[in-house]
C-alpha cells in the first residue's frame, strides 16, 4: 500500500494512494519523462530560429516555412520561404522562427490526439496517474468544460494531413541538390520521418471515424465498401497508434537534430553529390 | 506443500478489517481457489460471489493486489511472491466481505433505449453482412464483470454515477449505435444523459477487461466522435448560425 487513508473494503483514498504492489509508477515516469524530453526539445528548437536548413534538407520543425530570417546560421534560404523574409513588424522579443506557423499544427494535432490525451492526463494531470491509483485532488469535469476544445481534434487532423503533404515534398526534394539527383543519409532520415508521421496520422481515431467508422453499414453500396477497406487499413494502424505516436515523435526530434548537426558542421552528411 | 498468505478484507458497510489466512497452494491454483480453501478450512462464512470458474460469468470480480481482476482467471503464480491482498470492488457499495452490490449497473442498462429494427426487405427478411456486425460482435463478448466500471476513475474516485454511465454501458451504446439494422438515435442522450464527455479516455477500462474488448478505441472514442459530428463540428455550427436550423 502507498499513501492515503483506508476505508470500507480496505481501499485507500488520496493522491497516488493504491494497494497495487506492482511498479505502476514506472509507466507513469517513462511517459512523463518522454513527453517532457521530446516536447521540451522541440519547443526549445522552435525558439532557437536557426540551423533548420542544410541543403537540400529542411528540418520538420521549420517546414513549410512561411517566412524566414534574412540571415543567420542555418536559416532557410529566402527563395524557399513562401512569403520571403519576416515582416518588419515582427516583434523583437520573438525569435524569427518559421516553426511558429504551420509546423505548430503538428503540436495541436498531438495535443488533442486521443493517445496523447491518455498520456498527459495520466502523466501531468494525474487523472489518474495509473489504473486504480488515486488521482490528483482536483475538481474533475472530464472533457465537459474547459477541455471541450479536445473535440476539435478532427479539424486539426485536416491541418496535419496538409502538413504531411509538405513533409513528403521535403523528403522527395531531399533527392535533389542544385538540380542534381542524388541521395544522402539526410534523405533517408527525411523519408523515414514522413513515413512514420503518415503511419501516425492515418491511424488517428478521428481519421478512422471519418473515413468509415461513422458508417453503420459497410456493405450497403460501392462507396461504403471502399470506405470499409480503407477503414480496415486505418484500424491496423490505429491498433498501433501509440507505437507510431512515439516513433514519429522521436524521429521528428531526431530529424531536426540531424539537420541541425549537419547545418552547424558538427557532422558531415554522407551522400552521392 | 507450499503455503501462501492471503490478506482478505472481512466486513460489511459498517466496517471491517483485513484478516490473514495461510493457505496451502498447488500449481495451477487461481485466487478463487485460495478463497474457496479459506472457506473450507478457516472461515466458512467468508462471502464471495462466483459461479462458472471459467472467466465467462463475470461473477468473481474482486481487487487482487490492488488491481480489479477476476478471481477465477488470476493464477497465483502470475502474482509476485508474498502476500496476496484480496478486496471487494471499490466503486460499488459493499454488502459483505468480497461481495458488492452492483445493481446500479443494471439500472443503467434499463435507461438505454433498446434496438428498434428498420423494416424488413421486400422478401420479408433482414439482411446484414458479416463485416457490418464484426464491430458489434466484439462488444457482445462482454461478460458484465464490471471490472471496467470499477476501475473507471470517473466512478471510482469522483463518484460521478449521476453523470456518467461508465465504460460497460458506453460499449452497450456503441453496440446498438453501430448496429446496421437499428434506427434509434442515441447520440443526444449519449452526450447528455449518459455523459460521454466525462470520460477522459485514460484507458483503464481496456486494460482490465478480461475479454480483451478494445473498450476505448473501438467503443468509447467512436461514440465520442459521433457526438463531435453532431455538436462540435465548427463548420456545421457556423452553417447553422448563418442559415438557422433546429438543434439536434
């Protein structure tokens, strides 16, 4: 038993109180640590505003770039940004980082994801920290009040699908340097990144619902049968959603790290150019 | 022969205490066997609900070493060495020892609108294909052990019995809503009366299900998504505001 006070049935109440004798806190600690580490790293990188570009590789933290700084170490070239340089009215206290625009959708997508909700409700809100373990002494409203915004997950999904198009474009663009076809370690890193993110996105519960789950009859007409086939594939991914959530998160961070290291000349990209 | 210490809650709604029993154990024994041996050798008035002893009736739900489990499906050699702690379910009122009053669950079931089938085909038959009912059949594996209800923190810790129907009945709702022949619209009730928004999908219900039903991914989340379809679709909301229309 850990913590709390005993009541009828010998049950204990209070934060983290339980009679569980297994290492329930290990999963909690791993999840909390993993979320803190990877989201912490990506947030930090979003605010650095540099080393996002190592021709022909672009970090997923900065892609697609709406604006880019005019100069600075490892910044995305001006011609690569949709609208060129950052506008003059950009606040001085904020670094000029392309990560603040469309890539932010990825954060919103993960923040409202059904898997991550479980992960951070347990890890950070402790509602509850683990099964049959006492939760944080908070007034619990579930997702009926402040957290109603979680219901917008599917609309962030639309943004994530758009983002996926750009990330695949980046991966294919990584085969060309100055118009010359080739391949480098960075190309493979970017392709794996887009692949894992596709596995994560197409296993999304909202995608699975929209693509076919909302139907009650899968066999009623041709369109339903097609949607059923896609739904089944999405279900396969959905059953591995947690795996893809973590793999893709790790790989986004790794991709950015790799681009940063090449861009800052700490490592040399092996390639055919 | 090896022995194992069982620490079993003895008492009723007015109070009680843990009592320890030393029980001879053999390979293959489950926790319920140990309880039966206590009844036979130490305390014949120890109350426990059980029936099939095969993991199919859902009667012997209890908390073993702090986790909601079926007594008949928990082998002693699957538990860590040392004392085995056995308690009644926490979420429901205690009757005696390991027996709780789970009748609240049956009341919830009565609140759910039953299936209302659409008209038969012209030849007088109903037709549905296997792929249409695969999802529904998963939910029909439920043995109503109520372990999911017990572990659900909305009921267990926050006592929101008046607001949330619990995971067992969310999948009952899903089972009916996804039925290809059913015509009843339960989405408004799912949101209000049955409280789908109270679930914060921490998946403990799925973790404890002895039938391995994917309660959260295949039942609760699809139902939450249907509620989103109806109530939280900003595009539909905007169109309704601009062009008017009745609230579903």
